C-alpha cells in the first residue's frame, strides 16, 4: 500500500509487515499505522483499482498515526502518481527521530532508549539489599521496614509489595541539580492511600520533588515544593499494573499515566527551576510525614538525567504492556501487601506451636497467627539444631507465594535465623523444603499449591535467641 507523509506528502510504500511498527519518512517524521485501518485502506484501494470511481471523485484513506519524530525544516515534496492515503496527524510530542536497526527477519526494531542513571528492577527474591542495575550500579538501595519480595508477580519479572505502613526503599542521593529530569515506575495500587502518598520522592538537600497520589487515587507531582495541589485528573486504577512518569523540562512538567486504556498525560505549562536531589531518594514514601507510605506493589523504577520525549515514554509503556501480556500472574494477583491483614497475613485461621521455649507475653508461638505485626514468636534461649516452629491452618489454603521473616520488627537484623529452612505440608504430616533462610528471610513461589501447614526448622548452629514474625502468604 502507498500512503502520503502528512508533512512532505512524499509517497511511501508500506508493507503488511510494517503495520504496528514505526514507519520512517526521509523528511524525518515517523508514524505508526493501525492494523485495522491499514486493512480498510487496502480494501478501498482494491475497489478503486476495480474501477469503482466516478469522475471527479477524490478518495482519501484515513489511517490513524502517532507522531514520533520532528519534521525537518525543508521537507522534500513529491507528487504521488497513484491514489495515496492521506494521514491525519494526532500529535503526542515531537521527539527527535531515533536510529533504527534492521532485524534479521527484515522488520524494523524499536529505537533504543537512553540509559537511566539509576534503575531499580526490584527483581530480588530475598534479603534487604536492592540492586541498582544502571551502569556502574552507584545507587544501591536498602529495604526499610519489612516489604515483601514478589517473584514473578511484577511487570518485568519480580516486584516489591508495600503495605502502606513504614515500608519503602531508601537509596542514595541522586545529586542531579537539574530541571531536565525523568522519573518512571510501574505501580499496582492496593488499598486506599493516605493524603499525598509518596510514590517516588526526594525531600532533603534543598529538594522537595517527586510523584505522589491522593486518597482518591489521583496522580500528582511536586517540584520545588510546589504544584502538588494541581489536579491532573489522572486516576490510578486499583489492583492493576500502571505506568507512571514525571518528565520535567525548563518550561513545563508533564505527568504520564499508562493503563489498559492507553498512555494519558497532564501538562503543567509553568517554568520549573533546577532541583538538587541532594537528599535520600525514596521508593514508596514521602518522608515529610510519617504516614505517607505507598500501599501496593512497585516494579522497574528508573531515573534519567534528561527529559525523555513523549515517544520514548510511549516506548517504555509499550514494552511494559507487552510484558504483561506474557505474564498472566501479574495482573491477576491481589496486591500482596495490600489494604488489610487478610490480604497478606495469615491471621486467625491458624494455630502455631514451637519446640523452642518462648519468652511469653506477646512473644509466644500463637502470636505467629494473630495477624498483629507488633507480636511475634521470640525464643527464650538460643535454639538448637533441629528445633521447629510449626503453623497449622484450620482449613487448607491455596497459595502461590510464601514468605517467612525472622528478626525483630523494631530492629531489623537483630535475632534473625541464620541457618534455617522453610517447609510446607499438604497433609500436616509430611513436609517438604521450599526455601532456605538468607539474611533472615525465606521465600518461595509456589504453583498454586494447597497446603495445610508450614514449618520453620533450625538447620545449623545459632549464636543468639531467634525471633520469627508473622508468616506471609499470597
């Protein structure tokens, strides 16, 4: 099929293999053809060739495009020699055209994206360290509180679940000193958020900037301690993975929200002064007030020291949506650290027993099954090898994720289980190992297993008393 470039009117040959991909014109513009409209245009062309044309009839084929490149100042003109589809332009930004490479099969590949200066994939499965996957890995993070790793439940692999109560990731200062900055993440909102809940935030070193949300789920942002009251009308869906981004440049700030309905924007056409980002950068928290913690899941957090174009952000969103199509577990899963204890904690529907003497009070074995984070099992003395703590469910439970955290909540790293295994049982009698404790935590993804009990077993020599917190399930 032949189509006319909307800028220079040059005739372009478009093959069926290029539908849904970027089509580049020599004048510097690029656009994407919709598959359905391409088919309609092809059918109309065949009718035209068959002679269904009246004298003086002008036939125009309408094909929706998304503009992804800035036209050159002197477009080349070309007269089409046969009927050509006219392409109406629906602008979403005018980024500079990116170089493209041919795939072995001859198709056009998506343009390469710029490298972020910080990139937390959140694909860990255990421990408190959060790797920075950007070049050099200069900004590794650390878990605060007890967030839950959720392998296989994110957009790109794993994710991190936050319960809205003291859980977040703290990372070193970005030290940008710039007003050309882009922050991006995939989030999955759980329960109701508190006012001005921080999603990605820096508040320190002279900076107050980041992405936030309201109790009603409206996406907003702050820059230089301003603009946070502006209504974006971008409403985050609950329990669905959503792409969020803030792209700041000198004369404006733009919020992006990408859901199943597409990529939507809010533009604040106001000058933005440089921000230093000299303080700690947090994922899932605004440290202004103690209660501004995000309730839900997070994945693939990136920071760029430049303003990404609309086309580049569209590509990030597109890649995430494609990944979701290949991971049916991601959007079907409930937010693992969402609204209430019943979403994640094994609360009253279980009993627990230990072969290790407990301290008593709020630290007995039965406190493992009460759904209260302030109570837990705490041994009275150093446990011997082979000692066990067993949680038995009153009814069989179907789970896809199980996690056990040792150590006291008030002082992470204190009284952790250094050598231990996590086991599960389908009948309450025979147990099988599913995970080992690493840095005080054991976690395993299970293929929708039916279990009636879980057991923590000391497998080595311990040097201190041991605390076991509530058992987490999805």
